[in-house]
């Protein structure tokens, strides 16, 4: 049991929180209380694409955890933003070829 008598990660009567990551709609509701950056960081990106921010701020361990969370996640809507843009496509391509790459400048074209 965590603070308040609830199991770790459990939030009673919580509205579902979905964040779009790597083209998937990931339910992060159960992770709100234990997210190291706080629940606000997740709620800010509710129903929005957070792929770029995730890549910038998370460790290889967090990437592994996300892969498990995304295993059965549905695809994000086609209108979800960065995931469907040319920049998003470049980010996905770079992320798949190099898991820990320096952030990309929006004005610089690179080949990964």
C-alpha cells in the first residue's frame, strides 16, 4: 500500500489519461502516481503527442518500460500531431537506428 492506503500506481475514480507516443495511444493512468516527473507531466500531454519530449528526457530503462506499456496499445488517431508529421517520421527512423541520439535541430536535416 502506498500513501493514502492505495496500491502503488492505483488512483481511485481516476479519469483515463492517454498520451500519444511513437504513433500509439498509451494509457498512462496507472502510472500517474509513480511517474518520476509527476502526474502533471503526463496530464499536460493527455490526448497529445509526447514522442519528442519522451525521447529528450527519458533513460534507456524508461524506453524499455514504455515498450512493455505499448505492447497492446491501439494506434494513435491520424490527427495526433508530431507522429504523423515529416519530423515525426524522421524521429521514428532515427530512434529505431540509434536508441540514444542527441536531440535534432529543427533546421538541420540529418541522415540517421
